[in-house]
């Protein structure tokens, strides 16, 4: 990010978060927008892997999907991570274990939200 607009608290912003998932040498990336008038660590703390809405992700190169509940009521996810040669590693696990795969959480973009009304 070239410039981070975090000097005033009077304008809403749209932050883009990049989330890197990794297991061994296999990686995947997710990008999600979060809007509001928070900054920095507050935006990072707002992120929760269990509340991701896959259909609204800007990027999902690991095909993350939430696949539902098992017989015990536990939620599950599936993703496909890739190494540098393009080899794939499919992971299917409890949704609460998704955070174990997160190795990077970074604000990669921040834009001032345009709140002008159009006629």
C-alpha cells in the first residue's frame, strides 16, 4: 500500500484485507473488504475466519468453501492450497480450525468511502 489514509476519524473507509493460508509449502490467498471508520489493528481485530462470506470475497484462489454441519453440529470448510509448482493440497476440517492455517493478515488497500448521494 502506497498511502494509508488514517489521519481523521470523520470519513468512512473501505479496507481490503489480504489473508494468507498456509500448510507446509502449500498456500492460498483470500481478499475481503471491510468498511467503517476504524483503522489499523482495529480492522485486523474485526476479521474473523468463521464469519467469512465466501461469495463476497474479492479473491479466493484456494477455493475456500464452507460445506455445512456434520452429525454433531460442527461446521466444516474445504480449501485447496497450492505450492510454487502448482501441486495441490486439499484440506477439509472444522471451521474453527481455519484460523490455524492463517499465517498473514494484512491491510493491502484503504479507500475513502464515497458517501455522496446521486439524484
